[in-house]
C-alpha cells in the first residue's frame, strides 16, 4: 500500500491533501507535515469536514536531512511530495535517498543567497536515484508542470515539429489588497525581479526584469498586460524538446503591483542579502514577507479567474503550418468553495496530486530524475479534466505577432 508524506502546509499543500483525500482509493494513507504542526492540524480539520477523510499530521524541519528521513521512516512513506520552499528540494531529495522513498516537487531548487533558477542541482541526482531504483519527478505544478504536459500533448497529437512555444500565465483575480502575492511572497518577488531570459536559436537571450511587455486578450479574464520573464520549464523544455527554436514565458501583472514592486525595489526591500538592524542580521525580503498578507489567507476575498496555457507554432501532422493554443481557465471562487484556497494554489496543488497519482499507480514510472515532458501526457491530461482543471485547445488564425 502506498503511503504519501506531503511536506508543506501553505495553500498548495492544502489543495493537494484535500484533493488526495477526495481520491482515497489512490491515496489510502496521507500525512501532512511542516515546520509548524498547528498549520497542518488546521488543514486536516478542513479535510475532515469537507471529505470525511482523516489525515495524519506531523512537525518537521525540512532543512534537516536526518529529521526528515526519520519522519519518512516513522510514517512508512513510499512517496514524498515536496510542497515546501524550493530551498529545501535537495535536503528532501537526500532524505528520500536515505529511506528509499520516491520524490515529487513543483518547483526547482534555488539557493537562498542567489535568485538562480536552474535544474542542474537536481539533475545531478540522476545516477543516485537510478542506482537506488527510485523515481524523482520534478516540477509537477502548473507552470512548471501542466504547461510542459500541454506541450508534449500537442507534439504527440498535433505537431510533427514545434518551432516556437509561448507560455502565458494570467491571473485575473482581485483579492482586494493594496499589494499582496498569490503565492509565497519571497519566492514570487525573487522570480519577478530576476533578469528575464528566453531561449532562442540555441542560446539564452537576456533582458532587464519587467522590460518587455505585450498585451493579450485572455478568455474569461479580458485584455491584460503580460511581461517577459524567466521560468524554469524553459530550461527543461529546451533540453528535452531541442527542436523548439524559441521558448518564452509571459506573466500578467497589474499596474498597482508594478508600482508597489518598483518602490519596494528602490528602497531596498527586495534585497536578499542580509543587512544589520539593531545589531542583528535580517534579510529585507524575508522581513517584507512577514508583513505582507499570507497568500493562503486571500482565498475568501479573491474573485475572478486564471487563464494559463501554451501557444505552439510549427508543422502540423497534416503537413501544414499551424498555431494551436491549449489552456485552462480556473475560477477563484470555485476553487475556494471546493478546497478553501484560491485558484493560484489550486492550479498548483491539483497537478501535484495528479503527478503523485501517476507515480503511486505506476502509470508513470522510471528510475532516476525526470521532468514532466519526459512522461506520456495522455493519462495526466485525462485526470486534469476529471479533477477540476479542464482544458481546451483551439487553432489560431496566425502565429503571435510579437
């Protein structure tokens, strides 16, 4: 019998265990752990009230390999789902190797002292996981995650060759706050303020953060301004689908968000290096995180929809050039009604559950470290439709003009 240990009690962890409990035939044993057990207990109460399923809770410092390994052994976990911070990916992977547990996460490792989003740290575990007979599945969120599955599904069913790929992430929700982030503020702001990079003609093209923008009319949301950013799935997609000549990632931001972020940058509040305050070191961005609204608290007030998808242009299986747009629209209020969390958490937590289901059932299997685009997309796409993230595909009249 599979036993799943979920580490991380934020909004994504909450959605994932709610959805696992709704599929008790696949997940008969669920434990939720984090540094603060009371957060796990609160989620467990919600899971019990909404689904009737009892999940176990525990406390763990995921920065501590031995403590994490001890918990894995204690609960007898066969699969560890890492929904904690990206800083902890490597320690949790080490704990899995010590205990013989399979591993899944939703975001690639990054060091605390540098906003550097690269897979090489985790890809370096390939031989160790392979030799141990274990599987590590990286990036089973929405982006990365579903967007990679979208791409491979399009390639499998519609394209002989994909030439260009654009990933479009639009959050059209309004939470009523002057400034707040819809997932971990520290991780969100590190991403947004990093140098933008996209892949084109076999090389990286860098541009200053938030310096390239385009307007796009998102179904269910309306016209929005989206900004060119770097996102980790570009690295894995260009590695595993090298035929794609250009890969770009776009994310929407409102004017108020940009204005607040600009001021915070200008006064040094987004710095990730420590400063001395009253005789002790503090990291400004971590202090900012402490005073901003907790993302998991935004669900009750957030209205509107998200629209996330990919636009691919290339040679179709009919021998003609074509452009296809594959996307999901998720409603914040619907997500909150089902799990008590807003759609940004929902669109990451549901794919985390599905990716884990793929592994637990043996639908996806392998020995080593894998990215989502290396797996058969069809069963994952089927589960998206059945578990709250239905998708649709349409052909565009022409490639994107930008």
